[in-house]
C-alpha cells in the first residue's frame, strides 16, 4: 500500500554519506521536528534523473530552503558510494543523499517498481514529498516525466 498524505513516514534505517564514508541514518531521527523535502529517483546517473530531476532541485535549493524547509533529500535504490559520486557530479552539496540499497525504505513507502525488464531490478518510483515532523503533507508521483515531483511543483506546494 502506497503511503498517503497525512500518514506518518516509516522509520527505516538506510545509509547516507558521512565524512568517513557511508553511515546509518534513521528516517525517524532525520525527519522528527523538521520540514523536509524528499524527492526520489529511479537511479543515480540515469538520464532523466541526471538531466532533469536532480538539476531542478540543485538550482532551486535556496528558494526551497527559504520557504522554511530544513533539509532537501534525494532517495534512490543505489548504494551510498554511488549516491556520493552522483552528488559530486551534480554539484548537489545542499542535498542530503539517501541510499536505499536494499529498497527497504522504498518498499515501506509502497513506492517500489519492477525495473528488471531493463536489467535494473527493484527501483523506486519517481516522486517528491513534503514531510513535516514525520507526517507526509504532499506526495506527487510521476509514472513518466517530472510534473508531480519537480522542484517547481514542490515550491508551489510549500
């Protein structure tokens, strides 16, 4: 079942980039007491994600943060090393990279998709959400394109 607006975000331990490499991150701890914009991509370094989705958040990061957002985070079913390399490649220092290598968070959200036909296994659907103190306030999911999950759409929802 897909998470919905008004529901509490699940507490799952995933990985993020630390100063000395990958480190655990509890989504419950990360989201508690904060307003967070979270967007998810099917995969780091993939064309739509690298050419359209991530750049929108990089360019608009200051505008998003100026709306009272405490953090912007990007989720993908990739490992923390890949997410760190993609963060550097995209000049996305303002964005917290969330590595869901085993798709545990993606499954807990009910937002997984089977991309095995393309040789990519289980991936995350493309989406964006606004989470305020652990509760989903906005959720936009895109089957194609980035209309519901773009930085511009998120800005309009803040």
